[in-house]
């Protein structure tokens, strides 16, 4: 089991992550930090927004249900 200890550095709490058989996080990687109610801290690697470089309408899918009329008690 790997363990790490937190420490204060300025106004921040720092946790040094140990390597696990050569596996370790990339240096200078930004993370989104999620604090859970049970004390779990989750680090999610931050990626650049994939939709910023797309062409307008590139991710648009045609509405497959547009030509279907509601029957019965469906609400629109």
C-alpha cells in the first residue's frame, strides 16, 4: 500500500505522490480536484476543451425523431 503525507506550504496543502513500480503522474500536469464528503480526494487530469477547435456544426447530429408524431399521452 502506498502512503503519502500532507504538509503546509504557504497557503496550500501539499501532498507528494510516490511512484508505484515506475508509474507516476506527469510533471506539470494540471488536475481538477474533487473533494468528497467521505474525505476522498480525486484528481482528474485536466484536458483542453475538445470543442474549441471544431468546425461549427461538426458535432451536430440530425434529429432522428423529428418526423414521428406523438401518439397517446406523450408530452411535447
